[in-house]
C-alpha cells in the first residue's frame, strides 16, 4: 500500500511537470535597468532580449506583456513558493544556491555601497563597515540587503526603501549615508533620473557575481535543463566578431608568440569571455582596419579615438582607456617647447588616418605622416622628423622596448579610446557588450 502511495505521488509530480512547457512558465522581473525595465510602455532590457531569443531557439514566442513586473521582495517570495515560476535578473550566491534552480548566466553584476562623493566616506574592510555608524539604504530581499545581513551589519543601521528610485532619493537627500545596490543599475538610474553621476561613487564592493534566471526549486529539472540549453543557443545566435587593431603598444600589439595582446586587448578579451561571445583578434595597418570595419559587418576596430568626424561612421562601445597625447623629441635634442605653435616650423611626425594627426591637421599644422608609430620612432631616430606627436603611453612603451631615451615636451590633448563597430551591429549585442565592459572596468578600478 505504501509503495502504491509513493507511485501515485511520483505520477502526480510527473503530470505536473508534463503540463508545463517553456512558453508556459511564469516569468517575474523588476525594474532593474539595463537588464529589465519599462521603456516606452514596453518591457525591455538585456535579460528580456535574451529570454526572447532563448524561447525563439525552442520555437516558442515570448509575449512580453505576460511577464509580471513586481516589486523585488514580492517577486522573490513568489518565485520561492510557486513551482514553474522564474525570477530574473537574480544574483546567484552561495546563500541562494539551494533555494532555486538556475539558468544562465545573463551578465556579470557588481553590488556596491554607493556614497555621495562629498561625504568623503572611505571603507576598506568589513570590520570598518561594521564598526562605523553609517546608515545604509537597501531593497527588501535584494542581494545588497542579504549581503549586509551575511556580513553582520547592525540591522538598526539598515533602512529598507520601497524601490530603487526611492533608495537613490534617500541617498541624494542625505537621509542615508550609503546605498547597497548594483553599480551599473545605480548609475543608469542616476542618468535617467537627471542626477549627476559624478557626485556619487562606490566605496566598497559587497558582491561580484553573475545574474541568472532563478527557477522555483520544485520546477521540473528537465525543463530547467532545456531552458539552460536554450540560453546557450541564444548566445550562439550572436555572430562571431572580428576585432581589428594596429600595432599601438601598450594598448594593442603582437606578442613574441604572434598573439594580439595589450591593455585594451586584455580588457576586451575579459568582457567577451564573461558573456561567452567568440571574437577573433587581428592586427592590421590602422587605415585598413578603419576601412574594413566600415565596410564589413560584424567587424570592430580598437583602440579608437571617438571624434566628431568619426561619430556617425561607427557604433561605439566604451570608453576602454584614457589616452593623453604628447610631443616628443630624442633626449639628445635641444628643442624646447610648451605648445604646438612653438614647433610648427619643425618636421612633426604622426600616423596616417590617426585621430592625433587629424586633430593637429585640423588646427592648421603640417605633418609628416607614417603608417604606424613604430615607423615614426624609427624616423625620429634617423633624423627624418624632429618631433613625434603620439600617445604618451605608446611613446613611452615603444621607447622603453628599444632602450631609447625620449624627452616629453608637453601634453596637448586628453582623450578616451573606444571599440568602434560596423554600423550594422545588433543593438542587443551592443548593449550587452557595453554593460559587460562597464562591469569589467568597475571591477578593476574599485575594490
């Protein structure tokens, strides 16, 4: 009798599973831009786009209006207690691991303590946080709130806001000292809400993890497995990208083994690896790299200065790195100057189709143009040019590698370098790359 009873339970459970397919799952989300949010009365975002593509790979159609937009705490409790319910975008943590079944990842996410810059708050450790009297805004059941609880922060110092916009208001109005929340999302909300993001800064990292689709723990495991495969298939729908660059150390150059390396290259490799999109890195002459990117789909070029002339020619992702421009001579030269006007009578060298050359020529100065920076250094050594106009980082790296002493005369511009892509780039892919790149940079810059 007992065996029969157990069989009946198993049959009933199997029947429940069989009644639900991927497009019949109950999906719940919150306002958490740029992953999931309402824009022009339509649910949008990186996670929503990924969900739509995942279902499409299984021959299913997503009705975006069927996705429930709920306050996070309510959505979290619903997903905890309702089979075949999926909550996104949910940070996957050790504490939550056994509470849900997981499919993903969607993207990387970093949860921080955000402060007003004017407060001068500095936190270097959990002990400093716990010993302080700082008040912190959180969202109920959000990862920020859960991390503070795990770290043993005094509950009396934790203040629950109704939603993320009210938490931002509390921080801006000095009603709390800190806000525990996703960094990318916090800055997005500042931009959308008309706040000056430069007035805020992350002062401590609470969590570095990935966002996932969280299934109720009693959902059919086979269904979760199918959804995971659909997520992977959706990511494979993105085309392999060809990333072109030039010999421009330390940002991008060939290693002795023939591999494209450099600070900008490693940054991009990390970002692409995080989202599982394949990219081929190739080094070409700069003018050719720019031209091929404009002409060929699924092609990008870096490290590219974003100028007014180039603005409409590419889709821009970044910035990657800062880049100062300077004027250099050999250390043995007797040239002294503090402005381009003072060296305009000399032979100034730069690179063809380079933003530095275009900038200087637009100011009305004549240049001797070479195909690359290494060639410019060779010309400087040979006395074919008197002054080399280039990136400070590039000049110092190249000169050091050849044991050549240079004299930096002056800095004449401060810019940023980007990944510039063919204008036909998929908008969803552009948005995913931008968010992931921002996350990588934030992880590197603030600990």
